[in-house]
């Protein structure tokens, strides 16, 4: 696994965790921000041929 792939997958995992925390705390604004960031990261991964197989994606 190259550095880009490892980095993007780690960023996706971190963002998923932050999204879960935002939802659990009831912070709708932060959840929206994290969801948008997650979608951007998933798009970026897809554009570079990185398969994302994480829960919730």
C-alpha cells in the first residue's frame, strides 16, 4: 500500500469516527460538516482508484 492510499484511508477512518461522535452528541452542524468532508474524501479516493470498504460508507 502506498503512502497516498494509507493516508486517505486513515483520514476516512478518522472522519467517520468524528462523524459518529458528532451524531452521538447531537451536534447537527458538526455532523453535517463531517459528512461533507467524508463525502469529499470518498470522492477523492474513488478518483484515484482507492477502494473504500469501511462501515457506513
